[in-house]
C-alpha cells in the first residue's frame, strides 16, 4: 500500500539532519521563536563555527531559513517542512496500523477455526 508522500531526497536530508542531537535541539529552540546563530549557540559548549555548521545543515535541507535584518541574521524554523516530515510519519503509522489490524483479524479468524 503506497503512502501519499513517497520518500524524497528532501525528506532523506531532513531526517539525516535531525539525526544529530545538536540539530534537534536547535529545531526545538527555533520552535519557540526566531534566533540568531549567537543566540542558538548560547546553551552549547561548542564553537560558533560548529553551531554555524549545524545551522547550515538545517538550512540546506530546508528546515530553517535565515534572513537579513540590518547586521543581524536571525534563523526561522520552516514549519511547512516539519509538516512534511510529520505527514510522512503519520502515513507510515497508518500503513503499519492497517497491517497490524489485518494480522490481528487473521489470528482471530485462525483461532476461531480451531
């Protein structure tokens, strides 16, 4: 049974990016509101270059965007991209729920025959 949202390179890169705990923490922080790289770096014991690298990975896979505001470059979470990930996960959950329901019906039918 095919899902409505087939895996794509964009989904692959987003899931790969979220495989890193620092990047997941950055996404969690950005869910509360926009932040600069410096603000994102504050809770971590990482160099600004390391945080910039993580931000770049998230930007390239489309999970965040950066814009210029004078000398600031705040990052913003792209909820639409997160929504695509959520849709794919929900599709997979439905497929497996359907398969498990079918297995349960089969087992009940088999037991009734005995």
